[in-house]
């Protein structure tokens, strides 16, 4: 019998976290850690932000759940905020990034079917992508590690080299329905797609009459210094998935779309029992009101600049270990010439929580409330860990 009643699909650290405040989290024995991964870019406002605690507590005393058979004003209120702040005309609320992606994929095929082109089903994606863990999502990304053991791949999905415009152009056919991409890859190595590539994607989709889908589950919620990362480019998608930070740690996802793209989404073609429930909407409204202000966005940009300079300093000091610094805003990666997992563990042992990503990348995604003191502390830990790695490599 297993030592734990939990299904063994994770490999968590041995620490048992019981409390969090702002940028800090504490284990059952009181050990303090500086959080620079934010629940994988999810705790946008840190731990136990007073406004989020107040919003959730107040709503918990009112009503928790009604399902989407009935209306709640909180859904309409939050949807309108995102419509006013983005390209979108309509919003569908879900519970996670995976569910948001599923809604985007279904919407894309339904759009073409509703407009007399049911043969247009193919979704073009990119190597290194991560779109979630559902069957549709793992096929959209087609990472062999996540597909293995789950039967044949679903038809209608194709992956292309990341950033190869000519390969993408050649892959578009009469059966292509849409293109899905992360403006800043997370799991795939914290790679930011150049602005000119985003413009090229928009032009290709317009020319072919297909939909452009952005996965901003990780890069959204003001993480790059704008509400969504694609807004730096000046172009817009037709449909977009958002999650993680938009709920500030409360499970929440959303599919945003133009009225045209969503023209096939009629009553009964999609749904969710818990999506847009009053608890999530109360927290989501509170999160939006915080992360969308000019002052907050300026803070993110200021801290992103400070972090970026500090990371470049690490690269200069440890050229034998650090290959490059990548990412955007407060979603950053340190490209290494070795497996990042041992270095991530050494950071943990020194009281710093960081993540890792594909391509031997140490991933940083701190809560957006981070300040210069926090950055200095984190950089000090990473500096020491990289120094140890360099010394070991030299000794070998």
C-alpha cells in the first residue's frame, strides 16, 4: 500500500507549508521561505492579500454556488471589466487554464463549422508549448512526455518549430482552423516571442481567414507589465485563454473572444458547473481592480527592470554556468548549461522558492508585489548557488 493516500503524480518538496503572508511562506515548523515562483505565476498579489481575503470572506457569507442555470451579477461585472480592458467582446468563465484552453479550441472549430466550413478543424501549435493537462490540451502542445501512454494522438493538431515563420506559412492549408501560441512560453523555457513575430501571426491569420489563439494563462494578469503580454505588440488575437494570476490563487480561468470568433457559441454548445461561481468572481473582481491600475502596472515594470538588470549581472558573474537570461516582465528564466533541478533544490535549502522549465531553465515568477529588497535577497541566494555550481564544474 502506498505511504500516501494521494495519487503519486507529483513529486513535491518535503516541506509542509501552512501559512503565507505577502512574499513569504512558512512551514509547519515555522521555517520561512521567500516565494519567487508564486504557485507557478498564480499568486499575483502574494499570499493572503487583505483585499482578496476580505472579498472572499464577505462572499462566503452570502452565496457560494448556483451553477450557470441562474444569473449572478458578479459574473457580468467581471466580464465587463475584461471586455473594457481588452480586445474581447465576450467572456466565458472556467476553473483553470486547461478548461480555458479547451473552450478556446472548441470555439475555434465551432466558428468555422457555424460559418459553413466544418472541414476546418486543424490547430497549428509550436514545439515547446504547454497548454494544460486535459486530453485536448496535451494534443495541442504534443509534448511526447505528456502524450505517452494515453493512446493515439488526436487528429487535427500539428506542431511547428518555435519562431519559424516560413514553416508556419507553409503548414496552413484549407483545413486549418487556427493557430495557438503563448506570447511568452512558460514550461517551454520562458521564451518571449518577438513583437514582429506576433505581427506576422496576425497577418497570416487575417490572410488565411483563420483564428489567432493566444494562451496567456501564465503571461497574463499584468505579469509582463501590461494586463496581457500581447498588448505590448499592438495587435490582438481572436480568442485568448487566461487563468492563474487572474484569480490571485483562487481557481479561475477565462476564455475571451471577439463577437465574430464566438459566433458559433450558442446556448448548450459549451458549459461549466462551477465556472464563474460567486466565490471565484468575488476574488476575480478584487484581483482585477488591483492589477489593472496604472500605478500597479508601473510598479511591475519598475521591478521587472530591476530584476532584469540583476539577472544580467548574474550572467556576467557566472559565464561558465549561465547561458542567457530570457522572458519578459516578472516572468523570467535563467538559461543554464546544466540540469536546473539540483540548483532549484539548493535555492530551496537556502530559503528561496523558484521553479524550472524546459531547456535547462531556472524559472522566476514572483508575486507582482515584489520589491527591490526581495529581489536583492533572491539574487543573493541564486548568486551563491551559481557560484557553487561553477566551483564544482571547475573542480571536475
